[in-house]
C-alpha cells in the first residue's frame, strides 16, 4: 500500500493540500483566531515548528475562502468573505545588509500594491513604512496582513548591536505606520521566535494579543501524541516494519527523542517537533537521529554562550552545562519582551526551543530540555564549541549502543576502555582530571550526544546519586571518586562502595533492575583506573 505523502519541506498550506499530503487539522483553532476582527495577534515558536504552515493557512483562508479546506473542521464554521492579503516572510529577505533588505522589503510591498490595484506614487516607493501607509490609506476595502518570522534579521544580528539597531529602526517605522492606519485592517497576524523589548516593535499595539503561552492555543503548532498517532498511524506501522521494532517500543523511543515541547503556562500540552518526526517517518531506515537540531539556531546559542555563559575554569563551565537540573525562571522573564542587552540564557533557550516548560505557578516557571534530541544538541554545542572538539567523529549512536550493551552485560573492562578513549579524545584533556565532577560531567555530556539519556546529582531521601542512567528495564547508578595518585585508588574505591551500598542509591520507583557501579579516576594517570559493579 502506498503511503500518503508527508509534508516535509512544504511550508505552504495550499501546496500541501494540492499534493494531498498528510495535514494535522488545526483549523478549529485557526477559526477562533481568524474570526476576531479586533486586536492583532502574535505567536512565538522556535524555528521549524509549523509557523509558516499556520501563517499560510490564514493566507489561504482569507484569499480563497474554503477552497482548500474540504473535509477540515473549519469547513462547517467559516462564513466570512475573501480579502486581499499582504503576506511577508522576513526569513526570505536579506539579513546582513540593510540596503538589500529594504530592496527586498519594498519589492514585496510594491508587488502587493499592484495586486491590490493600488498605485503608489514614485515619491512614496523608497521606504517600507511609506509604502504600507499608502496601501492602507488607498485600499478600498479592509485587507489582511500576515508577517512570518518578523524577527529573522534581529536574531541573525543579536551580537551585532549596530546592525541590529539599523534593522530595528526599519521594522519600528513599518509597524508604527500600520498602527496609525488600522481602519482598513481586517486581520493582522505576526509570528517570530522572540519579542525584543528594546526593539520597540510592538509598543505601538497596546491591544496586541500574544497567544504564545496561552493554553487555549498551546497546540496550534506541533503535534500532540494523539494527533501524531492518529494522523501518522500508517507511517508509524511502516517504520515499525522497516526497523523490525515493535510498534509500542518505537512509539516510546520517538516520544523520548522528539516529544516534550511545552509552551503553555500551565505546562499541560506536550508536543512533538514536527520537523523531526516528519523527517524520521520519511527516512525510517536512518533510525532515530537528530533533525531539528541541525537546522536550528545553534550558532546563535553558541555565540551567546561563548560571550556570556561559559567563562571560568572547566569545572565551572561543566557545572553550568548541566541541563538536567531544573531551571527556575520568573513569569515576567518569559512573558515579557526580551531586552537585547540583558537577555537571560534561560529566556533565550526557551524561545529558541532548547528549554521547555515542565511546571508553572503564580510567579515562576520550571524549565528543562524537552527531549533527548535537544539534550544531545546542547551537549554537542558545549563539547564542540567550548572544548573545541568534533564530537561527531567519535561520539556516535553506534558507540552509545555498544556502551549500553556493556552496562547490561556488566562488561566493566570494555566499558572502562571506551570511557577512557572518550575522555582522551576531548580537548582540555590535562584539566579534566583536576576535579571529580569534571570527569562525571564530561561522561554525562558524551553519553547524551551518543543518545543515552542520563541525569547527574539525582536527589533521593538517602542522598544524591552522582550519575543515573535509566532505561525501560534497568537503572544504572554511578558513584565517582577522584584519586590524587595510584596509591589512593583502592582506598577511594572502598569509600565509594561503602557509600553507594549504605545509602541504597537507585532503589526507587518505578522498580527496575538495579546495577550500581563505582568509578575511580586518577589525577596521576589521567584516566579511569577502576570501574566495577557493586551489589
């Protein structure tokens, strides 16, 4: 049986429908927003998370009515007429040169004016704000304005204050022109990754409806588990056969690797990353690998880290790179616009998709990476960029599977050999063994890059486990010690063994088969000298 086409790399709603691609029906939510003739709307989501499909869905609805909505929820709800639509995608415009950006911008606006049968005088064609002002003044009926990725130029130049300011001024003048000419505006919808407070772009719109963390619209992009398993049922069954893996097990693997994104303030709606799962379903033979991370704004995250976050010695850097510890952030920091000069790393990581809401209360949110794909990417950014080491050459998924086999089979010698090779391949090799936590944290980061989820400093009623690796059937617990020289190795091993047994580390619910390991590294040999299973 031939599978229905997947909408991989198809950001236009009408093309998706024309090609009979799988479409996850979001049109009931589209109807709720599109029916509002009042305030402009803003939605923040990470790159590759369905913003363009959503924006072009509005475009099709307002331009062509229900022509492309046969069989969808909105077909029985929508009764409005069609409108002229101005659609702008700033991601398609130049981000490095303001003069070329203005040319691109003006070209799109003038093309729209021509479609609307509006004659823009030559004296008004030089600036985007002048053109949009004329369009809104001269149109004979209300129009719709849709802006996708409004912050593309700002995000690209987040570390270039001069260029950032130039783009900010252009956009500010453009939005201000719209604000002063809203009489002929039927609907106004904006998407982006972030809101920049000192960009002053939205200050003109006192009634802007920011639905980014509104629980009612939490699932307007991305796929819930119910949507994923319903709309892609046949593709999942096909992938299960290709990989020779039980469907239940495959779904669990996909959930761990691609699910977990949450943007609403109640932390109630968990979402799959559409870009990652669609690419997996298109190429199941490639296995469960990173897709979204390779297309996201890793350079932006790294540059911000390098400038603000990873300073100090290696031990301090590694401590900051541990994203298994929940991050508490104020509601104001995430809900309010971000100031370019004072942007917090937690706000940056949340808005770019590297952190997700796991709980929320009146004043604060708790954030964590949403899934294993993101944990691996954050670890890789640190290892590759901060430690100057190409982790993909040796921290492979196949090596990760081999290490899991060693753990399951209690092959401690092979495990110790491979872990030592990993540490030796990392730069800053001479300083790794200066601190006990450095050894642990680098092993933790390496395991994540290889696709092995793990947690450091896991607290229970009896103490704090150094490192825990949970699987569906087992729980592996590690206690780390650092010996100054060879003569101390056995002593440190006995201390760790006594500690891990006395405190009964890892004996938690849910009940899994428990294996406890003691690992002793030596400053003198700069290696792991002893690694053994303890009862």
